[in-house]
């Protein structure tokens, strides 16, 4: 119905118009009802009141005529006659009025009777007038006229009664009509109210429907659903708004499309890069759900149908790897970040590299994990260790004959030698000795590196160990005129490590210090910091140039300020391996010409230490 | 004069040890493989055997076991000499019943001291 009315304004106007129209109908209905009511009341007035009035007047006239007869009987003949005639006229006048107003059943018959009787009454009066004597007249009046007079009067009363009854009936009818009018007005009003309500509801819905649609669309768009479009055929103000809205969405769509294209482009690019990374790569979120896997990672873990946002362990069932990743996430010190995985029944070694991506509040948001296949390296490393071990063994046998042969000659057990020969043999024997040490160190190192040497972890007192370790050096220190200082060390600090290996480390560091220090002192101290025991071996030797400070822990590296080659060049490499095997770290603080300070730390003893390593 | 059987596949070792022991006042018998070692031990009944572990034909452990089976040679003290310095090797040799285990390179003083001690105990 409203579909044809286009504008919102006219819709509202039409709505008001309709309500006014309904109001008008209700009013008209009421007026009609009231008019009907007043008509029926008027009818009573006009029809019945006139009849009653006629009856009253007739009674009055006939009573006057009766009085006129009595006046005549009293001798005043003319006056009586005049009065009689005058009232006769009146009577007829009212009778004819009553005749005009015949509305009720039976009224007609009563009036005829009255008419007949009145005619008789008039005839009797004529006879009465013609009688000579007063006594005759009186006799005649008493016998004929008086009874007729009463009869007529009664008839008139009957007529009046008829009309009165009719009036009562009409009144009842009017009441009934009034009741009907009330009821019908109420019904009409209710109907009108219902219609008005319905229309106002319909109208408001009609107006609100497009607004609701628009609202939904705006919500959709604000949720970035740019595909949403409003279909609306209205051409009113809201239709216009819808059109503009759709235009806006189209623009947004275009804008988004451009952005999405750019993003997809970027995404494809990064995916291509990620997929082309040779190492398996995965990205985890903070709940350890895998959000990205590159091609090689899928291949490695045999993932055919990769579903995003699955927990790491659901997708990749390697708990060792998972715990490594977790440790790195918690930034726990990782001296060993390689992990052994059995993949397709083949043992493989991987180096686990992790990179935390932090959010604004410095919490880990994503974790990028790359695995480096070091199986080959491990193999080569093992081969190298084996090779070193074999070579060292092979060295030992010839060293025996060289050493012993030279010794036999030097001690002149196989004949006398001259001084020059002696000197040469001594040099040869010294180098044989060095070769022996080198072979021993190489063997030790290869054993530690290949993990063949087990660390026997135990609780030990740090102070006692240092004292025991430094004792054998006293003679050498005295020879070089160096002071050995042992700092105050708390009696109650205990480490959890392999005591013989740590003693070896300290000896080696003191040995180094001795080798490169000509004057001053060597100082040893230790302290507990957190769950770590820190050891310090300080000297006042020639120091290590800065560029060498990192390298001196590598094999066969010597700082170039050491003119004379002393030792095997493997000592610090072994030291570093031992400290690392204790989950510790070693480094050096040194200034050339002032001295060096070697610092390393190992775990302190805790009650639950037995589980730690 | 006490007789010492030296078993080693390296002829230079044999030479050096022979001279060193001779100078120290021992008679020496030499064997360059496992079978020869068993043969010579049976024939000449040495007072002590220096036994290398890595040997051609029969290794040191097997030589030792073979000697143990023969009542004539079962009581001869054996000192293992080897370039192997791993604890397992040493333990194995000593568990078998070796008197001692010396790792190469051998030191003359240590060798003579060990031999001397063992022979004096007998």
C-alpha cells in the first residue's frame, strides 16, 4: 500500500492523514448516532405529545360544553349557548389534530368512536335546546347527556392513555437506541484505534525496515565484509542513503582489493622466500601453535595435509625438539642447541636456531624456528675425532722407540757420546717429549669432543678443591719468584661438577699463567652468584691482545705476542670443552702488558641437582 | 739371569726394548706375533712377558688366555703394553689377570721399575 508512496516525508504525512481520517469517521459515526437519538426523541414529542395535548384540549372543551349546558339550566341561555358553540369549534379543531396524528394501532378506532359519540352528544344538545321547560331539560340532561359526556371523556382518556403508552414505548426505544449508539461508538472507536495502531506500526516498520537493513550493512562493513551490499528498491531518502552507502562500499572494495592484491603479492613473495629456504623453518605463536611451515619442514616431518593453528606436538611428534624450543623461548642458556631426531628410521642431527618475535610489551609473540641439518657435520666431526684418535695411537708406538732409543744413547748405555752429540740428542728428546704431550692432549680433546669422556658429577667444596689444585705449583712459583694469592673463599660454597675435571681446568689455567708471567702474582678466587660458581684466575703477565681474546680457546691458537712456543696449544681448547660440558662458560678479560683474568662458571650445588644434568 | 719375553709387532720397539732390558741385566726373547709368542713362551718358559695387545694373527688378550690354559705357562706374570689408553682396555686387561698395564709411549724408568717389582715379588 505504501510501496507507491515514495518519500519518507509523504509516508509520515500519509500516516497522519489516515489517522485524521479515522478520527473523522469516528466523529461522524457519533454525530449520526446522536442525530438518530435526537430524531427519535423529536418523534415522540411531535407525534405523541401533540395527540396528548389534543386529548387534554378535547377534555377541556367537552367539560366546558358540559358546564355550558349547566349554565343554560341555570337560566343563562344565551351565554351557555355561546360557550357551547365556541367549545364545539375547539373540540373539532383538536379532534382533527388528533386524527392527523394517528400513529398507533387502535387509535383510529378510538377517535372514530369519539367522533360518533360527540356527534350524538351534539344531537342530544339540539334536542335538549328544543325542550320547553327547565325541568324537562334537566331530566333530559340527566338521562341522556350526562352519561354520554362521561363516555366521551372516558374515550378521550383512553386515547390519551394510548398515546402515553406509546410515549413510554418510544422512550424505551430511544434508550435502547442510545445504548446501541454507545456500544457501536465504542466498537467503532476500538476498531479505529486498532486500525490506527496497525497502521502506525506498519508505517514505522516500513520506515525502520530500510534503516535496520542499513544498520546491519554498516555493522557488516565495519567488520570488514566489503562484499556486503544492500538491496533496496525504495527511492526515498533512505533509498538515496542506501545508494550512497553502496557506492561507498564499492569504493572500499576497490581500495581493499588493491590492498589485498598488494598483501597477497607480499605474502606470496615471503612464502616463496620461506619455502625456498633450504632449512626446515616453522613459526609458532605463544601457545605453541604452528602458524607457518615451509616446504622443507613439511617434507622433513612428513606433513602432507598441513592444518594451521595446531599445537606443535600434534603436528610434529618430537618432544626433544619441543623442549629445546621451549628452553630457547625462555631464553635459557643453551650450550648445546643440537638435537637428535629419528626421522624415517634414520638418525639425524639438527641444530635448533630460534628467533623470538616480540610484541609491544616485549612478550614473545611468535617464535621462528629453523633447523640446520648437521648430521653430515656430526659425521665428519666423529670421523675427525676417530681420525685424531687413530693417528694419536699410531704416534705412540714410534714415540716409544724414539724416546727410549734417545734415552739409551743420552745415558751412554750403548757407548760414549761427545758434547755436541749429547746436545743434539737432548733437543731431540725434548721435542719427543712435546710430541708425547701433544698426542695426549689431542687424544683428550677428541675424547671430550666426541663425548667419550663422561663427566662424573658430584658435590664438592670449592675452597678445598682450589687448595688441593694449587699445592703442586708451589715449587714452580718459587722458582719463578711469583706470588700465589688465594682470595678469601667462603668455606660453604659447593659446586656440582666433575671435581677432577674442574681441578684439571684450574691447573691448566694456572699453568698458562705461569708460562706467560715473569713477575708479579697469580691470584685465584671463587664466588657464588645465583646458581653458579664463578672461578677467577688472574695474572700479571703479558696479557692477550684483544683480537685474540675470543680465539685463544680454539685449537692451536696462540697470541702473536708469545715469542716462544710453549705448551701444546690445546690446553685452552680442552678447558673450554670441559666447562661447556658442565653447561658453563669461559672467557678472558685481558689488557696487553697488564695481565689476564680468566673467568669461568659451573653449576652450584642445589638439593635437586641430581636431576639437572 | 731372568728371561723376559717381549711381544710386539713393531721391530723398532722390539729393538729398543731388547737393548734397554739387556742393559738392565735381563735376558730377552722376542716374538713379533701372537702365535710366535705362545710358541716361545712354551719352549723357553720366560720369567715375565711384555705383551702388546694389537698383534697380528692372535691379539694380546687371546695370547694371554692361551697361556693360561697351558699349566707350563699359566703362572708367568704378564705386563700388557699398548698404545690404547682407554679405561675399558686397561680394565679388560687387568680383569683378565694381567699384572700391570703400561701405555705407550713407554718410559724406560717406569718400565724397569715395574718389571723389577713383579720379579722381586715372585
